[in-house]
C-alpha cells in the first residue's frame, strides 16, 4: 500500500511542480529526486510503530540540517545567527541558532564586543521582503475593484509625470526598466529624495536583462495611498497585520521591543580603489536600507521596497494566511508566482536567462544556483528575499512555507570588489576573511545569498515536504493531526 501511495504522491508533486510554470520551468525536479526525498518517510512507516512526533524527530535528525547549520554558522561564520520557521498548515518547527549581536559601538564610536544570543522572538529587518506587502496591497485593491492592473500609474499618482503610459502591471511585474536622475540614497533630505523619485522615468537604453529593482515598488506605494486614501503603513496594518494578528510586525519598532531586534549594523564594503566603509548608521530599530532611511522611516513612513520589521512567528502567520486565502483570494495568490520576465537568450555563444520574476517576488529560475525558489516547490510557489539575510518561500499548492531570518549585514563584509578578492583568505573550516587597510580582520559573507540555499533553504524545504507527506499518511489512516509547534536550539 505504501509503495503505491509513494508513487501517487511523487506523481502529484511532479504535476504540482509544473502547474502554472512556463516550459523552461517545468520538470526541474525529477521524479527520481522526489522518490529519494520521500523514501525515508515510507521507510519509517515500514519499521516499528512510531508516533507522529517521533517520526518528525527522526526525519529531522537524519536530514543533516544540524551539521549543515553548524558548518554554515559556527565554522564558516557566514552569519552571526538565524531563526527560521517552516512547516505545514498543522505543524510549525522553529530553529534558533547563533547570536543576534556580536559587536556594538561604544561612546567613542569604536567597535567593541557585545554578544547577545538569538531568541525565538527576535525581531528582524525584513529588507526587500517588504515588497511582498506592496504586492499584496496592490492585489488587495485589485480584488476589491478599486484599481485595475492595466490602469496607468498616473491615473492614481499623477505626480509621476514621466511615467505616462506605464501601467500598474508594468511596475508590479518588473516589466519596465526605470532610472532616476540622481541617487535617492545619497540625497541630503527627504524632500530631495522624494523629488528624485517623483522624476523617475523609463530607461530607454536598457534591455531589462536584470529586471529586479526597488524602484517599481517605491512608486506603487504612492498608487496604494492615492487609491485607498490611506497612509501606506496604515493600509498594511488594517488589511494585513491586524487581520492576521501580526502584533510583532512594525515600521517603527516600539522602544520596549528594541532589545529583541537583531543587529544589522557594522557591515563592510571594500571598493575597487582600496577604500572601504563600515556602516554605522543602522542601530537596532533603524532600517538598514539607505533609501528607506532617507524617505522617512524613523518617522513612521513606510517605503514600498523596504522598511518592515517582523518575527519568524508573524511571518509564518503571514505565509499561512496567504496560503489560506485570508489576505487575498486564491485567484490572486496564484497570480503572484507566474513568471513575467524570465526568458532564455544567447550571448557570446552562451545560453543565459533573464531573471524569472512574478509580482514583486521571485519565480523559479531554471538554473538552481540562480533561483531564489527551490526547484522542488510547486509551479505556483513564490519566494522573496532581503539583503539583511531574510528569505521567505510560500507554496500555496503543496501548502508549505519557510521563513528564514538572519543578520548577515552585521559585523560582516557584504561587498568586496573583484579587484580586492585576491586578499581573501580561507581557513581549514572554509571560513573566509579579509584584512582591511586599517588592519581590521573581517569575515567575508559576500556569498551568503548563494551559500545559504545549499546550507539552509534547500535542506529545510526538503524536510517540510517530508513532514507534509507524514501528515498526509496519518490522515489517510484516519489519525487526527493536531496543530503543533516546536522550537529547537542549535
């Protein structure tokens, strides 16, 4: 019976993988891959009788996640710490590991040791995952009939005079390349920054081969405000946060909660000319993103691209709310992941791909190393990620989710120019370091976004798929699966 069930289950996952996917996104995870992934679940049922909790524990222990996390965080030190949650509609597992702070600034602006452990309720700067709230807000207004995706942006926000003919859909789907005459993050005031944004225009010289940008989401914030008649954060608060009881999600983190915030301050950038910079203007509660800072974050002004703070528990609630149709209807949820930009092209006799993007989120890239979305997920799954060390995967078809929050922009090098990379040293554990011109030794975490997939994202999502099959078999046997939560400290 279980062998037949496994075959059926594999076929369903394989079919789900192709649902809503364009041709080059289909069949990326083979049936053989699914068989190998799920066989440990069947093997458990074929052995002695175990409870559901015991089976989950065995799958977790055999997954190699603990060893992978130890290597990634404690040996290679790619990030000070993490808290991540994953699971199904019935089960949420949370892993807490490492530190939310390693160093701080003293009264003389010197960097000194100051270690604080990660906790289950640590609050993180979501960075670009904020775009997800912008996408959901636009789709919420569309569902309500307040706006139409084919409406021009200037119908609602006429102040963007250079965007005549550009639609809401164009910005939501990254379909139009944009440019500003000046850098928002280098503006001297909020007024100057907003003026630069309001004069944004289409980049006529771009082929849009790397379409991901903050700019479209920043403009769409104004569309939301004009169309709803509400401040953007108030709209999000009323229509998403309060509805889902996300009480630990904020723009301005309350003072009483600041000690729970993971530090994103004191990262480093090493430039081609030999100069380097250490970020010192993002203490706890201050958004890391400089554009969100200058646009008024500390005054409670939420930008469309970055600025939200939240916890793994709240983001798990959001993921489950999206899957359950509590935020927007299923019709609009399944629209989010559809590839709007990705395509194959030939350059220098090599096969390359334009980024695969949905509605202000990532769709599945055919090349796994370049994909924010794990190939085993359904064709209607989507992902979002932030510079500070966050990643969210939501799979509404397979009813699985994963949220990872780290502080990779704390006490790490997040950019090293290619001209300086020969200075990077690697020790016996794979830990990378570089000596700056002032003699300081810094950890190189520039490959974090790629290495974390192999070390954390993919293994954990595989485990979530196993947990889901485990539950489904129990349900098939008429065993009631109750809603549970578990926290693990590594």
